[in-house]
């Protein structure tokens, strides 16, 4: 049994180029990736400045990218984060949201995700208010698929520490209040879950009254600590048996779009191969497909340094030798390694707090 895979571009940090997005879709569509959700935290017009229109050049690029997705058989959607709208859903907020929804429809989206993640939630009856907002949105715009990310999208207590204690029975209440046709995102037992099991997904599905769509925070590497590491290894801790309890499995990719293709392909292989899946073998197979034999072997050789040690534990001498090595390859993935070594992908706490 399989599940629909997808890309959820939902990370903090520097934006990808449109060519990088197109190449990713073209590479992963043949591996069963069937949806793409555009929701980068660094696009202010989807988040903190959501009430303002996107610049015309971005509108044009979004329309072109939506067309590319359709050509590849990939459902294109946008994740809108109307910042803290649930704390004051008044007439002014409704008017601004109406204008935004009209604009989104013109782009040609096939999915709309309303994202309530990573915002301070101080409103009483949070689940009821959020369900009301999502149903209001549904009545304003007709899209084939509507989805929502809850404020508390994981069991992880870090969400309560950062955004305030979750209301009692929040997830159960949200699931019961939301129309059954609306999808709900979930990241697992942790924000960045090391393992996601059928037993956990069954419990969450029972709470929500529907199968969740997994928002998988691997191989994402945003944030001050994670951006110092390249997440390259094949997926682990996601058994193929999860498919029976999911309505989709989207991965939040790394800041490096070409390198992200490697673990993405291994996830597809893990579902396809089931109990025969081997994550190291799959990494080598995927790396050779994306990079070619020589560069793939070099990346495998350096895996301990790039993924485990990270920038903070690489000496200047080793960094210099690695840069010289990867500069010799004419490949976008090699350039991503060099940029990472130069610190170009570093995500600061300030970026996370302001995006």
C-alpha cells in the first residue's frame, strides 16, 4: 500500500529560486511525488504581511510554476499563514482575507492550506475559532482540496513552551468541528520526529476523526542549530505500514533543493520496498541518480562530516579541503555544499523570529 507523497516548502531561511523549484518537481514527480505546497516562511506576503498583495513579478512566477506542476501531474497549492488572525477575526480581517483568496484563485491553485502554525495563540475557544475561519474560507473560494495546520501540530511540549499551553482537548475539538473533507497536517510525536509509527498515527487519526496528512520535518535543516548540518541520509523510522493511516505524506525539504532530492527519493523507495527497504543502500542509489557516480561516492565518503559533525566542528583546514574538492564538480549539488561551507545557508534566531 502506498500514500501520496509531496513537497511542503515550509522552512525558515533563504528562498529558493523558481528554477530550483521546477527542477525539484521534475525530478521527484516520476518517483510518486504528487503535490507541492508553496509556503516558505520567508515569503512575507503569505505570513506577516499577508494582507498586502504580492509584487507582480512574483505573481507571474507563481502562475508559471503552477503550470509546471500541472504538466508534471503534481497538484499545486499555496499555504497561507494569516498571521494571528484567529486572535481577531473581525470585518477588517474578513475583507483582507477575501482579497487574498481572490488573488490566490487567479494563480490557479488546486489546494489551499490555512496554516496556524508558529503563532502565539491567546484566544479563548481556539479550536472553534479556527474551524470557523477555515469554514468561512471554504465558503469564499472553491478549490479541489482544503487543508489546515493546527496551532498545536505535534505532541511536542516545545510548542506549549514557545506559544503558550494548548487548550484542553484542542486536537479532539478541532477534529470534531472541522468538516470531514478538510485535511489536517500533523508532524508526529515531535516537531522533528525521529520516528513515526502506525500506532501513533492511528491514535492521532482517532482524535481528529480523519487520517492526518503527515508534515514530515526531515530533511529540513532550518534554525540556528540545524542549518549547520546537511541532512542527506535516507529516511528511517517511517515504515511503509504508515500508509494505511495517512491521507498524504509531505516532506519539508532542506535549504538545499538539489541535495533534498536524495532523501526524498529514499522515502519513495521505503514505501515501494516495504520491509525490504535499506536506508544506506537507498541513499547510495538515490545519490547516484541525482549526482552521478563520482559526486555521489564523494558525498557518501563525507557523510559523517557534512551531516553529523556540521559546520561548528569542521576545522578551517578541513573546510578548505572540502571546498576545493566540491568546487571541482560542475553540479548544482556540489555548489550547494560549497555555499553551505561558506555559511550562506545559516539561519539565525532573528530570521526565525521575524519571518
